[in-house]
């Protein structure tokens, strides 16, 4: 999170690692759903504080102290 991605293409190892991490996150989410640990109160949205860090042109502004 918060890291710049300077590459425009990726090697097979990068895709393998990404796939492994995505599969693990999916397993964790599946477990939360199965254990009824997610809210059922209705629609909820969440976002991080970075969503509010915009400059006057409404572009991302990395000015967080």
C-alpha cells in the first residue's frame, strides 16, 4: 500500500507471487464469510485517509504528515 509501481511489465515469478497472495486473501475472506464475521447490517463502505488527500486540481497529493 502506498508504494509506487515503476514497472510496466512483470515476469512470471511476479505473477506467481501475486497469484499466491491473492489466493491467500481470498481464503481469509472466505473464512470470515463462513464464520459470519462480516456485517449483515446493510451496505457499508470503507476507505483509507488517502482518499481525502487531493490537491486543488483533485489529483492525489502525497502530503500526509
